[in-house]
């Protein structure tokens, strides 16, 4: 068991199973299939992401360095939040990028009753340590427990 | 905490209504996440938005736009927007047309009406390459933008020297609704410094979208300073160099998350400041022909039958420039002549904005291109490809952006030319 201290971008506490992307998470490429064609399991469709391609991220603790790709990323994430086709939380090793931040903030300000805690700045060690299937808990102070 | 002016604070406190207060709150939270200490005015003439498509799945976006319209919180600037997703010129069978018009893009007319109310520049201002002269959304050096569309942002920052963060869709229009954006990242001098040095050591001119892909995948969201490309592009931003950088930048932005690059001796800030733009302890990435080959060979092929005969070829993601349409007319004609064919052997679509296509139609090239069988369209190939039917089609492209987001297969420009003019012969 290890603890990592990050920065809270959008608040909340949650416990979920980890799913890990070591490369950047391309939001549009990953989620478009899930949003457009009714894939309720939210299976990642990004062919360039060998860690996540074909895996469901619904209700999981998505661990990633940052998001990449199209600037529709934020609104895609916002729509995913609105449709509740989202991970339980997003945990960024790096400082959050502008697209993911936009999605998380838009959901926080404009949607009622949607909670997807986001923590960033968890460090490279976090991403080296965490593996698929580990249990993740986010505490109120932004501490992330991995076990 | 961000310091707001009295006017900005009043908006945040609701003096101009609840909706505008929420818009300001969104921008303030966005800025504070990145350590912004203030908001600065948007100074460009026009904005550019990324969301151009009336996709049924984007219902939550249209609801939000309705809230803005109902509250009178419309854009203070006119704007261009990314390409339309459907065009009857592009080959599609009955089922595809049904899926496009009745299922996927059934909200297109509704959304375009929303865009009109919010401040669309003019009815044909639909293109990702809004910065081309024919379209007329060309920001000046140093102007502050609230744009989205990754390929347009990276071009405006790098080639035009404007200042814009990689804003997301929705966030783009919010900046021009209140007229301010948070001051951080690529808006600041410090944020425009390069933390990567790229050394090009190829024996031949590197393929724009392959080089951009290699750099994007390596540096992710960082700013690269590229040495050795002036050897191939020259030291002036002529039409050919701008077309190259358009495609190069789109690949850095889609295969990674690059929002700004500097090309030694060529792009405006590199010409002005040179190596002063390189941060201390910058990382180094050397690219030779073998490295580009390695990157290309690592692209996954998403076709079910990897030996399938291509059914469609898309060129123009991002949209082609007038110079590219002319150059490619010459190339296709020469290729066909060499192969002994009269028309392209794979249905081929060249995409460009309506204003560029209108100018192209005025030249003698237009008739010549038509004779080769190549179709021109204002469509967004990415939007065309994003459905299960087209996704199963063996489509080829030399766009690394299209490859990244769809099942299309990447070939270099030279390889594409062989495919469309000679085929499997």
C-alpha cells in the first residue's frame, strides 16, 4: 500500500479499481465510440493506446499522465459526464492539461448531480507504481491511496 | 487566487445575470487551475470554434448553447468554425447517407442555427484552416485569441505568432462571450519557451505529417524548437512553407498535444529571438530517416483485411490550401500519365474550405483536376469516418490526424500518389 499526495482539481472521495494509461489519454479517440454508438461499457477506442484499447473505463479509477489530442476533448468529457459514461475519477501524474481541465470544470459548473473527482500532480512514481486492478481510494485532502 | 478587475468581479458576482456569472466562473476556475493571476482581453478580430457538427450525442453541448442564447450571452466577436460533417459530393451509399443524415448528424441544421445566433462570420465560414487568406480569419502577431481546434491553434501560435492556449470546445466561445481569457501558458513569454530541441538530420525532406507525428509523440504538450528544417523549407514563410507547416503542426497537435513550435530561421518568434527561446536544460530529440521509418512502421493498421483494396482516399485533413490543390493537380496528372491511366483508380476526395475551393474554381487547375476524377469537397473527413460503416471501409490518407482518430491507413504523399494513379498495377 502506498499513498500519493496530489492537488484537487474537482473535489470528491471515491474508491474504485485502477485502469492505467502510461501514454497520453486521447479523449476524442477514446470516447467517441462510447458516446456516439451507445456503448454503455465505455470501451476505449483509441488504437494508439495499447494500455487501454478495448478496455472498459466505466466506473474505474483512470490513472494517466495527461490527456492529448483534439480540442474537442473538453466538450467530449463534458458530454460523457452529462451522460454518466465516465470513470469514477481521473488521476493525473502530471499537471492536468487544458482540455481535461475544461471538461472537468465545465461539468462542475454547469451540470448538477455529477461527481467525478479529479486529482493531478501525483508524480511519475504514482504511474510507475499503480497497476491495472489495484484498488484506489481518494481521500478528502487529495491523498490517493493505492493498494 | 486570480485578481479580477472591478468589471470582471461584477460579472462573476452576477451583475449581468446568472448565466454570464457562470461563464466567468468557468473561466476563472480554468485560469486558477493553471496558476493564472489575471484575465486579459481577447484582441483578435475573430474567434474560431471547434464544434461544427450537429451530432446527436452532443445534446448536453446544445443545451448549454441554448442557455447562452436565451440569456443573450452571445459572442462579442464573429467566429469561424470547423468543417461541416456531410457533403453530398463525397461518395456514400444509401445506408451511409441514412446514418449520416437521420442518425448521427440529425442535429446539424439545429446547431447551425445556434451558431448563427451566437455569431458565425458568414454561412461558409466552416473550415479547420480558417487562417488561410481566402477565409480571412488571420490573426496578427501578438494578438490574444480564444480559439479551439488543435491544428488552428498550433498554426496561429507558431506561424502567425498570435497567442492562444489549447482551449477546449465550449471554453473557446466562453472567452469571446465575456471578452477575456485567463493569462497563462502559451499567452505568456515564459510559456512560449521551448523545452525540447529537435535536430533534423534526414537525407531528404521529411514528410510533414510524419515528422509532426514523431515530434508530437515525443514532446507531448511541450514546446519544441526545431533545427535543420529551414534546410528543406527555406527561410521565408512562402505558400509552400505555410502549407507544410499547416500539416506538420496538425500532426504534432493530434499525435501529441503541441500548441506551439518554433522553426529555426523560419517562424516569426524564432527569427526574432532565435535560441533565446530555448529553456535551460531542454531535452534533445534527433530525427533521421531511420527514426521516421521507425515511427511510421509502428502505426497500427486497423483494417480487418490488411491486404484489402482501398475504397476511398482522403486528402486534406487539415483542409488543403490553394497552393496544395494546384500542386496536387500537377502531381496527379503526372502520375496518371506515367501509369497510362486517364482517371484515378481509387475514389479520391480532396477537402478544402468553400472560400479556397471558390478561388480554385477560378483557375485552370480546377478543370484539369476534375478530368483526373478527383472529387473536391468542404467536408471534414474525420467526421465522415466516425461511424461503424465508414470505419470498416479501407480508407487511405496521408493525414496523420485522420489516421489517429479513425481506422484510415497512413501512407506518405508519394505512396498515396502511386495508390491513386497506378493502384495495384
